[in-house]
């Protein structure tokens, strides 16, 4: 086990006041953890006129991939500066302990990822989505939802458990891209902090609270999560212009819905109620894990 005492912090104390807090909560169901996106469709430049399923879908996926590339460039620059200044990031190839977290994404991202999946992966995602649905019904609190998701719903089916690699690395959602750990990977596991002794736990809590790269509650790197904000806003605009509303939800849940023709038909009508009806018909509706807003 790495020592917590060797972790970053002392050199990088500025800027804490600007950091958003609780960003990891956006892994959870959105009614508990709703990401507020400020949207001004009048300012958008996206040339989207209809719901995806036709040429507009290509516009969406191109824009999503452009946002991913933009984020990746900015994240690399941030990471280069951070490590040059002595900061340490614990994420590495083959490290996957975070891949059992519930993840929220936009419909635009779901469509993009869906394009790259094999039929077998689509089936696995669908099965995973059903587990997510069952968990949403069984959980009584946000914490229970997240806890059960990690322990019972389990790892993302797009993870290669033998190599620890993401089989859809290029098109993985924003939340998968902006998750970086400033502390050792064992702490990313659901029982990670519980492995610490009492004094290590106190030290952990102090580091998380006071280190400016962390969000005050977890050891994930907050400035990198901030860098993804333009992507969230871009997806929000894309959906408002193309659908007339925004569609957010659980990662596997929304990707599963990309394969439902009735759902696409409902989206094409730009009618929020019909969209929800299509979700119900597919047996995949739960207001906690999909939001039409
Ligand atoms: S966030 Fe944690 S589990 Fe995920 S890659 Fe980084 S160190 Fe590994
Ligand atoms: S898409 Fe890839 S990075 Fe994201 S949770 Fe799944 S396996 Fe992990």
C-alpha cells in the first residue's frame, strides 16, 4: 500500500476557492446529483435540425468527438504542468478500479459510443442497463444507489477484465475521460478508504479537504473535471437544438436505448412525454436514471 504521506499537496495550494465541490456525485443518479448546465441555444452554432437517426446524427457524433479531442488536449496540457511541478497522478494503463462507478452521460455521447459497439457489446450493455434499472428501484438513498451499483451492478461491460483496458477508449464518455486520481488507486475501490488505519484515514480526510487539486470530499482531481465543463455545455446545446430538450441519464441505460427504434421515433417527434412512454414500453424507465428536461 502506498503511503498517504508521499502524496501531493504542499506545493500546489493556490486556487482552492475556485474549485467546484462534489463533482464525483455526478456519477450517481441525476435527481440526486443533477448537473446544472447553463444553456443558451441562441448562441449555438451547431447545424442540427432534426433528431439523430439521419444525417444529423453524424453532426452530433462529429461534435462529440471534437469535444473529446478538445478535452484530451487540455487535460494533457494540465497534466504536463502538474507533473512538471511535482504533482503525481496515479492513473495508469490497466488500472480500472473506477470502472464500476455509476456514470452519467448525454444522449449525444450515448449515440456516439453506440456506433462503435459490436452486437455482443450491445447485448452486454443492455443486460447491464437492466441491472442499473433494478438497482434504481431497490435503492432508497443516493449513497445506497452508488454503493449497490459498485458492488452488485458491477464493472462496465466494456472493460476488458484481463488487461484492465477500456475496449472503447476512443469513444468513452466524458466522465470516464475526466476521472483522475491524485491518490493511490486502491482508494478508488468502494472499500478503499476502509482499508486505512484510523490515523491514515484522518490523514486521508485532511489531504482531501485541504489539497487544492481535490474537491474537498474525494481524491479525484477537480481541475480536470472542470476542464470537461465546455463539453457538457456543448452537448446540452446540441440536444436542445436537435431534440428541443435535453436527455441525460445513466451511461449503459442510454446506450441501450440507442438500439430501440420506438425510442428514436419518439425522439423524432420532439415530444418529451412520448419519449418517456417509449422508455416505459421498453421496460427501462426510471426517473432517477433518465432525465428528459
Ligand atoms: S481513477 Fe483510480 S481506479 Fe481509475 S484509473 Fe485512476 S487511479 Fe485507477
Ligand atoms: S467506458 Fe471504458 S473507461 Fe468508461 S467505465 Fe467503461 S471500461 Fe471504464
